[in-house]
C-alpha cells in the first residue's frame, strides 16, 4: 500500500471521539452532575445521598450531558434527549450521534457524525472461564456495539444498507470494549472525561 493510498484510507475513516468516564465520583461532584439531569433522569436517580447503583447512573448521565453540551456548544442541562421507538437515544434538535455504555466503574461515551455504538464489559477471571476464551468478550462487545449503532440491540444483524465498521478499544486492564460506526472504517480517539 502506497503512502497516498494509506492517507486516502485514513481520511475516509469515520472519526469517533470516545470518552472514558470513571463513575466513582465524590458526593459534591455527583450533586453537581445531578443538577444537569432532566426531570425524568432526576426522578430515576432519586435524591442524595445516592446508593451505589444510582451513583453510577448520575455520574454516567451527567458526564454524557456535559460531553454532548461541549460538542453541541450549549449548556449541558439544555440537551434534550429522546429515544427512537426501539430505544436508541439521540439529541432532539439534531447534532452528533452518540452512544453510551457502562460496566463496573467505567462508562464510555462515543460521539460521531454518523450512527455509532459503543460497548464495554468488565472482564472478571471467574466469569471468563465458563464462557471460553478471552476472545469471547471482544466478540461480545463488537456485536453489542454494532447493535447499538443500528438501534436494534443484540437482535439486529449488521448488513444490507448498513455498512458498519467495528473496532476493539483498549480502555485498560480488566475491560473489553468495542466501537461500531456507519462507514468504511473507524478512527477512534480516546479521551478522558
């Protein structure tokens, strides 16, 4: 492959910003993030102090809103999220496509100009043994990411008019992750929230 061909291939790949969000946040930060949530999200989260599962939800949703706000150039609290009839979230007024996933204390937020899906799974040694090879988690996250990009979940099968590209992500030890995007290739840019 020539340098010109490599450059053309690189340029045709779809850029995807992927934010790594640690969900273990101190209480003052959680209260600040709680203030960014919609009324529906606040009702789901409940009131402080939050139990562990609700803490992770508030951290994930608050971070998602801040990240989307930066990309859209509007305050995080003004982002209006809606869902398709199949449950895929999107921004009501248009804007970038996004996907969010979490497992354990890590969330990933993927932002792209085309349909995108992301998945992350915490890999526990006890869990890996009965499921076969460690490659299971890579295959699982790729399939889940593709389903999220299509808006079908695990029921959907990539193909037809939906040309998806998937790629594994290195998000640190103990996790398997993947991203899928509509288009000829993925150019993932990992960022820390």
